[in-house]
C-alpha cells in the first residue's frame, strides 16, 4: 500500500510539473524580435494569454489600467481598445467584440488573449502549434 501511494504521488507530481512546463514553453515573436515576459505565456481553452503591458508595448500601444473598474485601456495612432478583466467582451474602435477567453490575473499579472489584442491593433498573427510559437 505504501509503494502504491508513493507511486501515485510521484505520478501526480510529474503530471503537474509537465503541465506547468508545457504552459511556459510558448514563445512570442513580434517583427522578428523574441519577447520575454515576467509572467510566461500560458494556454487557456486553446488561447495564448500573455502579460498585457508586454504585448501592448511591443505592438506600439499606450496602455492605461483603471483599477476602479478593473479595465485595460489601450490606444495606438489608429486604434482604441477597452478590455475589462473577466469579461468575454471588449470594445475596439467603438464596437463591441466577443472574446473566447477573458483577460485575467495570473501570478499577480494581468494577462490578455494574445491573438485578440494583436489583431485588434492591426497586426497579423500566426500560431505554429508544433513549435508552440506565436509570430506577429
């Protein structure tokens, strides 16, 4: 019985560690430049989430955080976006857009759906699943 319990504990521990490593092996490149984040990119419901400030600034957007409403506001010379934490909808240039995955707080950092943010700011996104790489 003791061996079975030890084996189960080791197996569960290995599975949890593998899941955590799998989440952090996602790479993101913008205009040929590899990005690094203080919170690694993660996968949620088939969508890549990244720290908001890192991706917005890499795409040339000015970012503001409204703590009272828990809302991210971003703008470039040609686009404006409002993204409330936990909501499945955002506003891009005055129109409401549905999100597959809402922005959230993970590890003390606000993470946002990468494809949505990049495309809302006019960028093209390519996901290479086998390499777990996002190219913008």
